[in-house]
C-alpha cells in the first residue's frame, strides 16, 4: 500500500489528515507537529501518529506530549509527502528532506510556482490539467482562489472558448479562517501584485485573465466577481446556469444572502469542519450586460483544496483515469450529496 505522510497540521493539514485516515486505499502514516501545543490533542483523539522535528523532541517531551518519531523518520518511511506547511516553508522542506531523500511531494498554494523559491513546475487544477500530474515528482495544488478560478473558467472555455475575449476577476478575500487565532483587522486591504493571476496563467493561457484582490474583515469564505467579456453577445443566463449545474464541485444557489449563510448552513448540515469543498455560484446576482457576463461566486477557502489534494494524489501516484479518480473523491468527500443538499436549501 502507498504510504502517505502529512507534513504540517494546520488548517489544511488537519483536514487532509482526517479525510485520508478514512481512505482504505492509502496507508496514512501520520502528521507532523512543529509546536508542542494543544492542537496535538486533536491528532491523538483521531489516533494519528504525530512526528516532531528532531530539534524539538525535548520540548514535546517536556510538555508531556508523546511522539512516534522524528519528521525525518516519517518522511523516510513514506512514498509521498503531502506538505501542508505555513506559506513558503514547503520550499525549505523540499531542500532539507524531499530532495535529499528522493521523495515525491504535493505542495500547497502558498508556495511559489515561479522565481527563486519555486517548488514545482506545475500547478494542479483537476478541472484543467489532471493528467499532466501523472508521474510528476513535485506538484503544487493551487490555492483555494486559484482552484476556484480554474473550476469556473474552464467550463466556460470548453463551451464558448473562441467567443471569449478576456476574463477579469476581483477577489474579495477573507481575512482569516474560522479557527485562526489572529486578529481580524477592521480594514480593506489591497494587493499590489496578486499571485493568483500568474498562478492561473500556469494552467490556462488563453483567453487572458486579469486579477485584482482585496482582503476584507471576514472569516467566511472568499467572494469572486468574475467578468467574462465576449467578442459579441454573452450567452443567456439560462445557458450559463445549466452549464454550471453539471459541474463537479460547483453548486448553483439562488437564495443565499452572503457567504456566512452558506458557511453556517454547511455547519448546520454537519459537513466536516463546516466545509462545502465547493464554489457556489450565486444565480440571483448572475448578470448579462451586453457583451459581458458577470458571475459572483463564493469560494470555500479551507474546503476547496482538500478533495483536490486527494484527486492529485491519485494522478501522481496511481496515474488513475480521471473519471475513476473523481468518483472516488466524490465518494470520500460526499461532494455530490453536499451539492444536492446545498442546492435544495438555497433554491
Ligand atoms: N487556510 C486556507 O484557507 C488555505 C486554503 C488553500 C491553501 N492554503 C495553503 O495551505 C498551506 C497551509 O496553510 P494553513 O492555512 O493550513 O496554515 P496554518 O494553519 O498556519 O498551518 C500551518 C502549519 O504549518 C506547521 N509548520 C510549521 N513549520 C513547518 C514546517 N517546516 N513544515 C511543515 N509544517 C510546518 C505549523 O505547525 P505547528 O502549529 O505545529 O507549528 C502549522 O500548524 C499554505 O501554503 C496555504 O497558503 C491555505
């Protein structure tokens, strides 16, 4: 059985870990903790083996926290590492462990695709370039925003590609995740050079996409406003809605009033971590104005990339055909069922 280790137990690592622990296809070795704090108890409760860096073992011991071994030992035992480190630290892990130990790794969207600290030569988006990851040693799973953009843009390109002139996206980004302790600052901040534009450009070259990004004081998802400019008239609203209703990981909602409505409903419905794992197209504000189609959709920041990591794993390690991989992921994360429930709640 293929052995997987998760290096990092933050917002993303903990979610991937609890999903992988229930997938009988892989042997889940455990998670890495770097700081000896309370969150380790969450790993114990789920019976995960916890590994710590060698230089911190004493600190864990002092706090009375048991570990199964060092991070290095866990990586040595694994066939693939899912790196879920804080933004940018995946690069250091690659230099320190993955290259010297010749271990394949999946990186998260906070790592660099370009420049001196680039960790991989591709960003994965299951809707666009699943097969490209076959047999690759290092791949970045696009961030939540980048994943959402690919998921919404590619169906439009498949259906209307020749007629689309350009995409413009304004990303309204949440300040922090629900479980983050950091303060949510009362300000709207802009990003001078959003990485999302180049990241999406890694897997969708044309039509061009231009991105602006703003961070707002919310913990409840991102909201994207995507303008699609056509050479002539835009297709009808009905045609666009029908197109998205068929898509994996997209729910078309008609009556949500804001991102918190969707998040709270996911919690009420008992979805693990309150994640939907999807983008939600808000049909009540989907507009056609002459040659421009305006789509507003919310993007579940923490949940989006978890099923994506599972799909990517199947490409890199098993080279599984895409339909089978998506079906397995759908079953593990109950994606179709969640979509059905959300669609019913917000019809
Ligand atoms: N949060 C989101 O919504 C989201 C969505 C999509 C993608 N991502 C991407 O996913 C990655 C992780 O984000 P996150 O939100 O999970 O961050 P996070 O909650 O801040 O957690 C990061 C974890 O990294 C651990 N860590 C520290 N040093 C490490 C090292 N050298 N190697 C591995 N782990 C280390 C920390 O462990 P200790 O606590 O034990 O110190 C911490 O728990 C980032 O690239 C981020 O951009 C995040």
